[in-house]
C-alpha cells in the first residue's frame, strides 16, 4: 500500500459527517476528494465547509489565508473513478449494510491500493469487509459528530483487517490531530456500548417510579460532574437515535439484560417525542431554551436495604466530592455503577484496553473521568459490593459483575 502523505484522502458521502471528515483532513493539510452521487449534494457540502472556515476566521482560530488554503485542498466530484489514487478512502454514508457493501465493493475495485475505512457506528466491520471482498483493506474508522471538533476516532479491527491497514489509518487520524483508540470488532465498539447504562439505568429509575427526569439529570451533574444529564443529552442526540443504538447493541450482543431497551423510552419514540428536533422528548423545549419535564412521574418513597445503603455510602464517599440526599446518592451510584460494570465486561471480553476504554469515554462522551480509572479510585471491591447489593433488588441479574479479580482497573 502506498505510504505517500501527499496522496489525497477520499471521502464518500457529502452529508454532515462526510463533510466534517473532509474538513478535518483538509484543515490538517491533506488534499481531499469529496464524492457523492449528485452535484447539489457536494455543492451544499462545500458551501457548509466554507461557512465553517469563515466562522473559524471570525473567532480568530485560523487566519484568512489558512482558511483559503484549507478550502483549496477540498475537491468535489460525482465520479467515483476520481478516487482511484487515494491513500485512504472514508465511507460516511447511510447506516445500511447492503448499501455500504455495494459502495465498498465498488470503490475497492476502483482504488486497488487504498485503505477503505467505514465510518459505521453499529455494523460489523468484519462482515462489511467480507461482503465487499476486500476484507484485508477494510477497517472501521468511527468519527464522532461534529467530526472537525470531536477529538476521538475509534479504529476498529475487522477479523481480516491487515495490520498495515490498521496502523496506516491510525497514523493518519493522529496526523489530523485526533486521539485514536483501537477496538476489536464488537457491537457498539467502546463508546456506544459502555455509555448505554447512562441512559438505560436512568430510564429504569423512571420506570421504577423513584425520581423525575430533572432529579436524575441534576443528580448526575451535581454528584458526577457530568456535563449534561442523561435525559437532556438523549433529547439532544434524538430519542429515536438513542433507542436505535441501544436496540442494535443489545441484539448484536445476544440480548443481555444489562442493555435491554427501555419500554418507557421506546413508547416516547413511538409517540413522536424525539427530543429537541420535535420540540418534545423527556423535556418540552421551546425556542427560548426553556426546558420543562415532559415525562411525568409521581415518585414513590425510596426504600432500600441497610446493605444497599451502606454500599451506596461507601461508593459515594470515594466517587464524589459532593454531598446529596439518599435519593441523589442512589441515582448516582446506580447509574455510574452500571457504566463501570459495562466497562469491566468490555475489558474482560477484550473489546479494548482499560486505558483505551477510559480515553474513549472521556473524549467521545466528555465523561469527567474514565469509568475504570474512576473505579480504581473508589476500589474494585467497593464496586463489586455495590453491584451485588443492586443486583439483589432486580429480577434480571443485570448488575452481575465479571468475577472478582478478572478486571484490573487503571
């Protein structure tokens, strides 16, 4: 495979993600060829990229001259043949296996020396590589939106991805200023898997009638120092997108109870309450950024055992510097304990190293600490005590942790 830095980077798909990837590469000095099937699509993408560079100049992040050079590095095309000499080609189209396979097969036959990276967030890189007939050249390269700003890229190793393809994709992403984590080809990779309990346990607390959406958001922000609570965040992401990701990861992992979709959240989506984009989700939103809880709960009194109370207090003593009511500590411990448990399972299943899991969660979701380094500060034994006590309160065994001693936190 070619190792020439001056070779163009190809990007297939001129939507938000594709345009963002093109901007990131061009901003780092790489010539980019941005392809889509219609001229209007690539023209719109080029226009949006130009506007973003203008804003960067206005904010004094780059000079007018630098912005002009960056824009000059991006060429648009509606002919896939123009990608034939590219060093790396990133596919950033609709999340559909058959469509992606067709595109990967086509571009693989045109650009015979290129590494072909799929920006999938939920599909199997191994299956895509095998279906397209170029498995050794196909890698996963999962960017986060907005691609020019978000620092993380998950590089996913398909079962037949060549080592040279993985390393080349890694080096290129790092050269664009990205922080790279390498991940095995497992459902949800790191971020979309380990983050699931942040949303799911929060929805289950609602289903249990123990707290309101704003109480849960407030507790996670106050005690955990999360930038955004789970309900405000899912409203921003889109409840429909969040549900689809949960269902995909859950099904592909074999339906573990830990990751089972929330019936309450799914019913919200069925009613069309998708979050900010529909004006209503977990909250009702208006154009003045007022947010009023729209999921109604009459909270029951929290009744927990002495064993669970002690486990929560011991956990919170090390996990947070902020005091709170027993309900707030319960919410915080239950949700964060779920996240830590999923991170531990991911480690024991060799999804990624503990260091890469922590890096991914801090960079990809803006967590205040990586779940495993956080767990190490608390103490793995206290984590296991909390999870065991929580598991006594549920019928589906979802807080069951990996066997003690199998996880080495940072």
